[in-house]
C-alpha cells in the first residue's frame, strides 16, 4: 500500500521547504569545504599528493595557492567565495567529550551532529563549479567558531513511510591533536 504523505513531487517540495524554514529560524551560519578526492591522492600509491612536507610539489600540482596536500572546493585562498549557509547543529561540549591522557600529552575529541536542509544545500551550490555534490566524509565545516571534520554523512529526515529525505545528517568530530583547520588553512 502506498504511503499517505510524500509520494508526489508537490508534497516532497513542501516538506523540503518546511525543513529549510525550521533550520533557518534558529540555525547559525556555517562555512563548508568540500574535499576534492580525485586531486588529493597520488594515482599510483594512493597517498596524499603535493605535500611540501613529503618532498615538495608534484608536477601536476593543484590549483590551490597554498600548495597543500588537501584540496578543497571552494578554494578560498585562491579567491573563490566561501560556501556559507545555515545549518542546525547539536553540540554540547560535555555530552560528547572524549579526553585521553598519555605520555605525549592530553588529547580531546568532541562530537557533534549537523543537519542541512536539502533546499538550503542545493541553493548554496547553484552556480558553483562543484554543484551537484552531496555532503561526504572528509569534508570540513566551520561553525560555532570551531573547525570540524565530517566523519559520516548521509541523507536524513525521511518523509513519513518514504525513502525521500528532506536534508542531510552529518556526524562531526573535533580533534585537539589533528585539528581540521590544518587542511584548509
């Protein structure tokens, strides 16, 4: 038996608009950096490519001006405007704090969950060379004046009894030892 709600394009558009409005009412702005996976890996060895710490620049290089091994879109250092939009984030430092103390020192990890409305994501990518991408693992987010690694990403907020989702859910991690901003800064 078909679902009662969410089985026609008009209803799907309506539910996506509701999710975008819900997030827009209370959510902070975030900056999003999408990892260009194909440009970050040496095709032969599968290792980070073009890293000055490991022998300098490869002949192919990357279009980024900072010449780091991690390559993201947008390339803010190269003059592209930042990808900024509203997102809902669930983050309480003490709730998901994972401290560890070893001989090397103290290390902290914090986890957070982030939600992006599908309409907001699609509108932010309009006219961008990387339009059509979805949020994915390896991306980096700047929100609440903190940098976060995206460690898990997928569709989220399914409409009642359907596979149609109104947005994306991302699991974020902040590590004090390997801070995410080292990749984009």
